[in-house]
C-alpha cells in the first residue's frame, strides 16, 4: 500500500538570480500588478544559476518522501537527457517512478529571481494524458497538468470512489482556467482543496470578498476542507464542520519564494495523513514553507520530519476565527 500517489506534470527548472542594479520593478500607483524591467538588447549579468527538476508534482513528491511517506508519481518526461536527469533526481529522493511515462520533450521553466520574487517563463509539452495505476494508495494528490489533463477526471473519480482514497486537489494554471465546471465529479470527492489567495479569487470569480467568504465558496463546490495561502500573511482554512482558522506565517529570511506553496500543501497533506487536525496541519505547512524560501529553488530547504518537529515550536500557533 502506497501512502501517497501524486499526479501532475514535472520538468526542468533553471533559476537565474538577477542583480538588483541590473533590473527594476515598475508598479503604477494604485495598481496591484508590477512589471519586471530590464533594458532590451542588453547583456544582463546573472549572479547565480541553478538547475533542478521542478513542477508542482515533483516538488510535492520530494517533500512528502522527505517527511517519511512512501510516495509514487504518475507523470510524463521527455525521451531526452533532461528526462533522464529528472528521473534520476526523483529516484535519488526515493520517489517511486515505475509509472512515469516517457516520450516527446521534457517540460522547461526559466525562473527569473529578483528581490526574492520569481517570474516564470514556462513551456509545457502537449501530452496524451491517461490515468491508470497498479498501486493502491491511501492518499491521492492531483496538481498541475497541461491542456488535456481533464481527460483523466472520470478515471480519477472512479479510482477515488472504488478505492476509498483521500483526495487532495491543488489546481494548476490550466485546471483553474477550466473552472470548477469541468471538475464537478472530482470536487465532490475532494477531501482538501488548496490554492493561494489570487488563485482562489480567480477560481470562484470573486475579486472583493474577504478570505473567509472565499473559503466558504470553495467548500460549496464540494470539498470537505479548503485552505487558502496568502504569502507572509499566513494561511486560512475551513474544515468539514465549517470552522474557520488562521495560521500565521513562520518567520523566515526570504531568498526565493519558488516552491513555497508546494512545500506548504505537501506538508499539509502529510500532516493530515498522520492524523493531525486541519489547523495544526496548516502550521506544519507554514514551517516547511518558511524553510524553503530561505534557499534558491523549491527543494533545498525541504525538511525531514524530525527537523520539522524540531523547528515547529518556533512557528506561531493557529487560531480559530
């Protein structure tokens, strides 16, 4: 019996750390959106370059194995050196790869890191998505796929129902753009849905409501529990009894916020799988996310279960709203 089965895209992420003097941020007055600017046609110096296997599914899988779960991944890699590199990294991190499908090219992402924030340039290959597995699992985690990922929805829903699996849904960009309508069957079987505040507003088509109302709207789509993260303001959750919680963010010296959301939601899932209540699971997630943002890339800062337990006492307690 596998503890966790993760379904979603992975790829190769390349990080470029930009010097603060060679770029700038333009934020018009009264606008939330900002623009990263550097001079067109110039050679822009890069302080540091780093390459790793990435993508939500890879980040979640590696985080879960570090915390002690027997984890398998269903994903796609290219028939190229980057694909072999991705598989080697997963294997070194004890993620089961026997159901990884190989073909085409490996997904690529370039991350420009400036003043701790990352801007992503993303290319995902088109895939012929199929969900099938020989594994029985206690928890199933679905995250970002490219166009066509919704072809798996009926098979995923049937698997969840027939195996009595706990299901976590952390929608990626394409899944959020498709909206809740194409995922009705899955949402009704979802034990936990996780996304950040901006994503949640887009998903429920509500730009103005407070986070507690957004949580209620997410829960009305079908999930038993919902969690929304909000960067340094912490995270907010609603449980199956409609209790609302806030968990402050743990203090951290941020270098790069890439992968913080994946670390949070993976750790949240692990904590729930180990019997923790939702608000305490949120605290676990905050602790691991705080460790990740102190490093470049989504994985170097990931904690083992023992290190997380040693650090969590320094993280603020949650409170009920």
